[in-house]
C-alpha cells in the first residue's frame, strides 16, 4: 500500500527554525527525507480586521510597548470557524495530501484527517501560574476563558489523532474530554546532531545552565547552590548561557544569548557544552525539556527538578532528579557528582545512550508517520 503523504502545518512560519522551538522544522525535514511530506503551510492566515476582533492583547501590548497577540484568540469558537474557512481556501492551492499534521490549535481542515500536536491544553495553561505568566495566558475574563476551553474541546473532537509530549500531558487532554483512544504521546526529538563521544576532564566540576528565563528556569537558586559548592570545591565553574544575570564572581561566566544560526555563536555554545561536566537546569516548568536531551546527547549528566512528568522521559541512570528548587538540595546534588568523577562520566554515558536510542529525529518521525498512517487508515475504513 502506498504510504500516506501529509501536509505539515504550523501556527507560524513552518520553514522557520524557531517556530514551536524548531520541532516542526526538524520533523518536517525528516518526513520529507522519508518521502512522507506533501508540503508545508502556515495556519496563521491573519487579516488586519482580526485586530478589531481582539487578536491583539491590548494590556500586554501597552505594558511591553509592542504588539502582543491575544493568546486565547485562536481558541475561540468563532475564530476557529473563521480560520478553518481561510485555511481550506488556502488548501485548494496546496499540494495534494492524505492527511494534515498540525502544530497548535487553529482552523480545522476539511477533506483530510488531522493529526494535531497539542503541547498543553489551554485550561491547564491558564491554571498554571508560571506558564500563564510566561506565555500570556493570565488575566483573562472568566467568560473568555470558558469560550476558549469550549473552542479547544471542539477542535480536539475534530481531530483523528491528538499527539502530545508525555503521559502527563496526555492525562491533561483526557481531562478535557478528549477520548483516550485518540491520544498518542511521544516526546519530540533532540534538537542537535550527534556530536560523537567527547573527552572531558571529569575531575573538574563545570556546571552548565542554558535558559533565557533566568527566574523561571531556577537560575537564582542554582547561583546560591553554586556558591555553596565553590566554597568547598574552589575550582568549580558555572557557565550561564541564554540569561544575562548581573553576576561578576570568580568561577562564573555569563555568555548570554547565543544564536545557533550564527556560526560564531554556535561555536561558542558547542565549546561551552564540551567544556562542561554537569548540566543543571532546575526549571519549575518544562513540558518536555528538549534542552535536557541536547545536554544528554553531548554526554553530560543532568540535574533537573521533578515536574510535568519530564523526569519519566529520561533514563534514571542519566539524570539526578530533585523535588524542589532548594539551593541546599541543588548543592547536595552537585556535591554528589563532584565527589565521584567516574559516576559523572557513567551517568553522562547512560543519558547519551538513552537519547540516541529514543529521541533522534528519525526515531520520532517514524513514530509520527505511524500516527499519520493510522489516521488515514481510520478515514478509509469509515467509507
């Protein structure tokens, strides 16, 4: 039987490496290599008149002094209907396809089964303060929230299959009345190519932090923990990438934001990861944590907080999981690794093996291709 070809759709530019953290960019490229991709399309078929319909969050735009989208706008039933009409008109000009693989809630395509990737249901996004503040889901009226939840539930009912990142997010989808029979979960793939095995000085405790949101990612707590560690291990180092805290202390390097698209920045990031011996990101919110996969791919042992089920996605032999952001707990985890360089090495090797076995893009794309075939098969058997 001929393999089903899918149209890759995102809310935003499907060819941009930053859309949905690069997940569609990697996945669509891999499906294309498998001859499973019919084409790509942007579900965001916005019009200037959408501004009058509430597409812009006025409160956040005034606060940030630049236009900010209304995070709930595309979930509202009237707008899903509007976006569906626009997308289906666009689809008439797109390549023929057997299915639609869509990232994010938007319009509902007609004429082909849809596999939708939903990272987290909107009700959970709104009710989780740290997520709501970071992504603009806070401070909406109860009426608008109720409409958005109803719209998303209608969208989920229209899907043939709903793909999400973890068992934890799958349980959230079930709570939104999405039938368990429709839900499939598997994490997205690691965002870096295999660098091969790397020789390191495991006798040196060199901690690496990568994250733009210093507060949410647990940067202040890690800084306090590192100070405890350095008081006992004078040669310990901490490298901070992404965030730019005002820190000027011995043993601490702040590299700030590094754009992988720039060769000099990419080289600096690669060097920072190669020189590290521990990756520590005590973030209170990560729906999956692709950055943990990337660190593990480089052979680094990982220190993370438990939460959102992400610890279940990684080999217990490759990660140190702590229950909260307490600097004392973080310091204890780092002391434990620093005291046994061989354990650091073996944990890094175990994490790397796990990522290579489960989270490369060929593996993930093969899973998703299975979801596509399943959806197409269901549609065909119904006729």
